[in-house]
């Protein structure tokens, strides 16, 4: 068989598999969404106040013009920090202000600055800019009257909707069985991630009211997953010591973009509730998202409010089938490209130093028998990818289970060991304070 014929055969097999996974016209929808996302604009940089801030800094991306329209809001809970903003192609400016009363709305007398911003491609989330390549820098004057005459005035209704949506995304109450976590919407998150975001489905949710006496356990699902994946684990969680939070994100986004979303959500809730620590439990690609979020925190010279991370069946070296995802005629979800072995995202993921105060537990399954994953595997991912030597050397504990990539989440043995690990690590952290 010639090389051309072989490639055609591989393309047919891969596209057939993807179509079976996607169903209907999902791949065409994904193609449209990914191409639209390619054109999105990303803004990032440092924002700071001249003097010690009396509250968080609110940064607003808005469409410039006679009737300025706010489209994205970020909150920096410190005097100096890094903002992350994104929007569809348009002419934008950025408003930043010191939110003295914490209502996310600029009031008279609150210092502010208006900034043109430097537009970057959305893929810049994986390649943080420097001041010479697009990193913005906003300085908010201490005198509220210094730039007051030039500041935009937003429609009260439009801005209130933006603030409300952020409140719904970060820390609102949810239930595992609610409709937003159903299979059709999970599929939307994979193949129509922008729609998923625009309809306000993503966020970091609490399953019960916040309790300062209990440690948050943040659950991060994998590709094509949802908080429902954690139902059996959460059922056994010791609610006298822990409170479950679930991160829900469109798994068709690039892993780097999902990592920024997780970082922003945890940072916001840490500011709001000032919890001293937390534990993160992540499955499959969720482990890559979690590590990416920790890398964002470290790049910004912040201390992560986390003492223990548990990853379950995470493909640190990628998934073999993903290497063929970009040979079809349509664009596939960006996360699939990031999951390809040797992808730029995976190549850079573990280069950033490991946070010294965080301990790691590595869980994996070895009960799979897939012919599409090389060597020993869990039915989806090879053990070579789940257990690379450099990752094993950084883990404090490693446990294997006779389960496949999915069944491990409902395994009684795994759940029992996980409950033991979170309790032991909480005790260790408490005694070290």
C-alpha cells in the first residue's frame, strides 16, 4: 500500500471513530466553533494600584464606541496581579478600578484607569507574553479624579447581567443531578464550547452552603465528563471534615484555556471566603487542567491555596489516538490536539517547577484491554502515559487498581483509598501549621 493510500485509510478510520463519538453534525459544529475561537482576542497583563488597594481590582473588557458594551470581567483580589480577558473580534478597551466596597461596580470616588489593551490570539494562554511581546500593564492612580472624565459609562442593565453571571459561575449552589450536568450539555461542552460558555453553564460550584470549618475538595472531571462522574466519590466523602466543590468546564476548549478558568475560579473564591487550604481531585484530562492551573499560579508568583492533589488516570504523555485528530477535513476540539503525544502543551506542562508545599497522590487503573492504546492500558490510556518516571518521582503515593479508565471512579477500593488519603493529608497539613 502506498503512503498516500495508507494515510487515506488512517484518515477514514479516525474520522469514522470521531463521527461515532460525536454523533450527527457535532463535528461540523465543532469545526465552526473552533474556527470562531481561533479568531477570539485575548488580553492579559499586570494591573496594579499606586497605593495599597482598599479592595479587589476589577478589570472589565468592553467594546469601545458611543455605547460601550461590557463583555468580560475579571477580579484581581490584591494590589498587584495578572488579569485574563477574552472576547470575539471587536475594537476593545479595558477599564480597571479599585473596588473599595467589593460590589464589582465602580462607584464615585473609586480610582480607575482606562487602557487600550494589547490584543493577542487565544492560543497565547499557553505561551504567556512578556512586556515586549504583548503583556499589558495598567496602573491605577490613587487620585480618583485623575482619569474620571475619560472613563466609559456602561448600561446599568448590561453591566448588572455581567456581574450576575460571574456570581453564578463562581460559588453558586448546584446539585449533581441537575440538568446542566446531563449528557446533551456535556456533548455541547465538547463540540460547542463557546455556546456552552455563552449560556453560562461553566463554573466552580458548591453542592452545599460554604462552611469555614470544613476544607473544600475541588473535583475536576476529564474530557467529555461532568460533575456527575464524581457522584460515588462524593457520596462517601466525610462531610464533617470536607465540603465538595465541582469544576465544570467545556472540555472542547484547549487545556490551557480551561486551566486559566480553573485558576480564576479558585482565586475568586479564595478571596471571597479566605479558606486556608483545599484539596484537588482530578480525573483523566482534569489532571492536566489542574497542573496547568497550578502553573498559572506559580507564574504569577502566588501561593496556591492547596496542600494536596490527587490525579486519577491522568495521561501525562497524552493519548495515542489524539495524534491523528488533526488529519481530518474538519477542525476537532482544541483539547484533542493538546492531548496528542508530544503536543506543545504537554511538552511544557511539567517544565514549571513543582509547588514545594503541595503533596501528590497518583491513582491509576490497569484493567483495560484496548487495542487502540499501546502496551498495558486502562482501556483508553496506556500505562506508559499515566506513569512516566518523572511523574512517579514527584508523587508521594502511587496506587493501582484493577479497573478501566471509567470504572475506576466507582471502584469501592479506589474510593476507600481516596477517602483515607484526603484524611491523612489533612491531618498532616493541620499538624504542620
